[in-house]
């Protein structure tokens, strides 16, 4: 059996994260949806006795504009040709 990587160890490029629910919103690197997000990066935030998965959402200037707990969103990864 192969080990499943932790969220922040997944090498795929994240295209967007979306909150559950109709019209709940989210963040996307696609300018058609959100023209102010440059990248979304998974990382581990220190938690009580374990690392908690989060997503850092960056604006066009390279500043973090949001930190989102992973359990709150659905992730869409970029296709291989989108990442190139």
C-alpha cells in the first residue's frame, strides 16, 4: 500500500478553493473568477499535538490575503498543461 501524502506535501498546483454550499464563494487563480489571487499554497499550521492543514491565498502583490482551514473548502488542482 502506498502512503497518501499530507495536503501540504502534494506537488500539484492548486487552481482554486471553494467553500461548500451554493454561491458560497472561494478563491481562484483564474482571473475569470477572482482577478486578485496570484497563487494558493497548502501548508501546515501548528495545532495542538498535530499539524493542521491550511491554504494560504496570495494577492497579486505576493501578500497573503487569506488563510483558510483545509476542512472548510473543496480544492481544484490545475491540469498538467495549466501548470506548465
